[in-house]
DNA sequence: CTGCAGATTGACTAGTCAGTCAATCGCTGG
DNA sequence: CCAGCGATTGACTGACTAGTCAATCTGCAG
């Protein structure tokens, strides 16, 4: 029993950690279960001793990490802080998650978060909770008047989360620099961009009437 | 030759259109080439008459559409408009692209844009051009002083594009409502959120207009 | 020492599917 | 009417791999 609780979780964890590396390197669909087993240094069959399928490994990885994020968002929301600082904390948490384990975040974003036909659909409810957690922060800000009432909280949450996920994607694809300084700066910049806006407050540039002829056509073909 | 330009492109186009539907419905990895052939109403082998591989179909779909978007962004940038209106046009174009052909945009976002290990990496340069096109608009705004100089144009472009892509993802996953009105409103809201920011300018407009239909998305869901 | 139970092994099976290819179709020009 | 050629067909193959399973190992309790 002591062995069962010392060795067994050990190998299981080794398999999960190996899977993160393999999935991140080759992609879930382009790797074999034997790649994971080899990376973990265990026999092929042992993977199926701990997991029922290849997919279950990915599910486990996602759920483990996502729950941590949901807990973090909930905890941040409960703090007594200005709304902007709460969003800054959320951005900081997600960015630090990437910094701490880029492979895992890569796998979650690439293989789950955007996989509308497989894992994404399966975990839709979980993914949604993250939006809702952020929306709760925005909603409180709207009610207290610090955020615009004209932008629905759920909509604002999507924009905010989307901006952050795009930054992670930029790092994953190596189109954005990845020094410690870049990560730290990004935390502040993304909050400034979304909460404060891109426009200069001083100039107070008024946009033209949105219903006017600012044409946008998707160039219909076929 | 008349036949070659009338019939041949016809079947080819039927295969491409069928592939969009099948890829969107089942996902690129979860469908068979025979599914595409069946959907198109052609024989299996004909797919390989027009395309060298299953992947080439996806590449073709992506490149066709992405080029249209790059052209649109370039054309919008060249217009004589305030920067905010340019970004409004870009957002409008992308959102209308989704509205016009949701399956195609779903495939592009789900199978290419976020597929860091396969197609995404292959088309990284193309994807990047979109960021750069948006960044050019932001950069002009910074130089003329209407946008904050403290937020790098490339960074702002990532946030802006990320917010839009997240909206599309929300529609794809059906977590956001998809009426015509929702699409139209989203165009203005995303620009207001990113350019104007979520925060209230100077004064909190607390109990100004609670009955207005602007903020009418109930957050009552559990 | 013995036997159980869970951990571990890796060869094997069963099924899948991308891509091939030889045959056939159908148009067009001679 | 035929020859030629691209378009079209769909059965077939070769390669791949997720998941199974019977054998083996290991630690421990009796």
C-alpha cells in the first residue's frame, strides 16, 4: 500500500509529464502512444494501465490545469481590489502559467481550447466557466460604474480572454519575443490595452457614426 | 479547352466546397477523404486527380481565403479614414467573412490558425501578414497621436486580432448568440472595447440609463 | 518459503484509411 | 467511325497504430 501510493502515482505522473512534452512537440494527432511511453521510459502497456485511452491522457491534463485556473480566477474575483487590478491579476496568472509550463499551455490551447470538433466540444462547459469568471469581474466593475455599461460583461470577457490567448499563441508560434521582461511587460500592456483602450484619452477622438457607410464586405466568391 | 475551363474547375470547386462542410462538421483529422468525395458527389479517386493529398485541400482552402483577407486589410489601410474606422472596417470584414461562410472560417481558425504543429507552422508567414497589416494601421495612429505611444503597434494588433478571433470562436462553439443583430453589434462593440477601452472615460455614468437596450444580455445563466 | 495482488512488459490483433492504379467514360478533332 | 486524351471511377494495398492480453515481475503478508 505504501508502494502503491508511492510508486504508482509516480509512473502515472511520469506518463502525464511525458505526454505534455510529446503532445507539445508533435501534436496530439501526430504522435503515437508509443512515443509517450518511450518519452516516459515505461512500457507501452503501462499507459493503458493508468489511462483508458490516449484521449483520456489529454483530458486529464486539461482538467487538472483548467481547474487550477478557474480556482485562481474565483479567488482573484473575491479579493478586495479595483477591477482593473483584478483583471491584471488574471492576466498575470495566465501568462505566468505559460511561463511556468509552456508545453502544457500550448497543448491546452492548441489541442483543447480551439478544437471545436473533439475535445473543445467535450470540455465546453469548463472552458465557458473561465469566460464567466472574467465576466463576473467585469460585471462588478460595470455595476460600480468604473467600466462602461454599453459593453456587455460577457462580451468584454471574451475580448479580454481572447487578447491574452492571442498573446500566448504568439509566444507558442514564436512570433513574439519571450524574455522575462516581455512576459512582465505583456501583463501590464494587455490590461492597459483592453481596460484603458488603445486610443489616447487626451485627444478624445470621436469615431464616425458606426451605421454610416463604413463598408465591409467579405468579398463574396462562388 | 472550353471544357477544361468549364467542367474541370467545376468538380474541383465542388470538392473544395464539400471539404469545407466536412472539415467543419467532423474536423480535418476525424474525417476520411471518402467523406469529402461522398459529400461532393464524386468518386474517391477524383479527389486525387485534383489534389495531391488531403492536406493540400486544406492548404488550398486556407490560402484562398487568407489572401482575400490580406488584400482587404491592405485596401482598408490605404483608405483615407480615421484609424478607429479602419479597425472598424477590419473587424467588420472578418465578422462578415464568418457570417458569409461560417464553415470556412471555422475550418481556418480551428484547423490552421491554431494548429501550431501542422498547418499553422506551415502557414505562419501568411498568418503573420495579417498581424502586420493590422499593426500598420495602429502604427499610423500612434504616429499621428490618436493612439497611445506606450502600447507597441504589434502588441495592439495581437490584442485586436485576438479579441475578434475569440468572438468567432464563441460563435463557432455556440457560446455566443448568432443573430444578424449580434453580428452587427459585435463589430462596433469590439472596436469600442479595444480602441476606447472597457473603462469609463472620466466620469462614472452610474444610474444614467438602466432601461436602455444596450446592455440587455442577462447574465442570469447559472 | 509461498502465494496473492497490483505493477509492468511488449508482442500481437483488429481495424482504419491515405493514396494508387488500371479500367472506363465521354468529348473532340480528323 | 476511330484515335487520343483528359476526366472519372472505385476496388485494392500498404502502412500505420490504438488498444488488448497473457506472461512476468516485485513487494509483502502469512
